[in-house]
C-alpha cells in the first residue's frame, strides 16, 4: 500500500463525511476495504485508486466510503448510560412534556438502528408513556446501506443477542427465516430513519428533547467537531439533553454544552448559551 494511495482514500472519506483518518489509522484501510477489493477483482489499494480516477465511478466511491465508516453498535451499548436514561432522564423528560404529551428524540449516527430501538423498547415499558403520548424517534446516518437495514429492523442471531436478554428478544422481535429477527411492527412504527450526515442540517421534527450522538464525534478534527456541536445545539430544546458515548465529553470541545454533574454522562445546553442558540435558529 503506497502512502499516496492511502492519503487519497483518506481524503475521499473526509470530503464525503468530514471524518478524519489520521496517519496512525491509515493501516486499517486495506482490511476495511477487503470486501470492495473482492467485489471488483482488485488486489491492492493502488489499483483501487486508479479505478476511482476513471469517469463514472461514483458508485464505487460510495462503496469505499461506506466500507470505511465504523458502524459498530449493539442494543443498550454502555448499559450504565441506558440505565440512567431509563431510570432518570426519560421519566424527567416525560414529566416536563406532560402538557403536550409528545417527546422528540434524535439518534445522530444511528448505524443499523439498535440504539434507537433500545430507546423505543424503554419507552414501551415506562408506565407514564402509555397514555396517549406521541413519540418522534428519528435516526440518521450517512450510510445508505446501513439506513436500509435500520428501516427494515432485521437483525441476525449474532446482532440480536448483543445486549438483549432473552425476554427482551422474545417480547420485542419476531423470528424469521435463516435465524434472523425483525423488530415488532409497533416498534418500527415509532421510528423513522433518514440518510443524513452530521454536516447536513438536522432532521425535521425538532427541537429535540434528547439527542444521542455517541462514539461519532471522535472521528472528526477540532474544527469540524465544533461545527457539529453547533448543529446539535441548534437542534436541541433549551431544556433538552445530549448523550455522547462513554468516555466522550464536551469539556474543552464546546462552550455550547455543560456536564449535568450527576454522573449520568449526559450534557445540557450551557445556561449562557440559550438565548444565542435561539438567535442562531431564527
């Protein structure tokens, strides 16, 4: 693998998604693109770069980008954080929104939908959410292939076992052929999925009461990350909550959010930013 070809591929990823492949992560390119090599009869990265340079190969470029995106996810990932959502954050938001009986949640970088499905399952179990509530649950991801899977709500035996107890699996999914499992129609009706980058505008349906953007922002440089925090803040209600991945923080990254200080790993809009945020959204 020539360093020039690796940098061309890294530049393609950055141009399409904003994600940065630093020098110490270029090694993963050949293994991530192994499927693309097989499909197109290629043996190395230099051949792929030459093929990408030919006219009319936009679909191949999309294949390359989607293969490089990290779509790692599973149900109730980082269980302690989901426990905080179920026991504290969601009940508090339901109480705040009791007058309108609607809750709006956005999963940014949702991958194949397990995160948003985890939220839907929790809402389904909360007694205070059963009486005439309307839920807007939106998942977005840059990968069209992965969004198609999220819309289908179809998971392999391996995927369905990651993070789910047997009683949750049997109560929320239906077994299909070949050992696959599909989310129950009631859960699928609660959600919608859109192909959308964090560089794009926020999806319709906001301002959102809860935004999940987990294990996504770490792949961007400081300038792009700051812009994305601004987009997230503009999509969040002034009393809403932002949930990042375990180990991620806004400290030193953005002045638009501040830690809640309750150990939940969630963040709220900075008090001094509420009025400027409203002006940005105007």
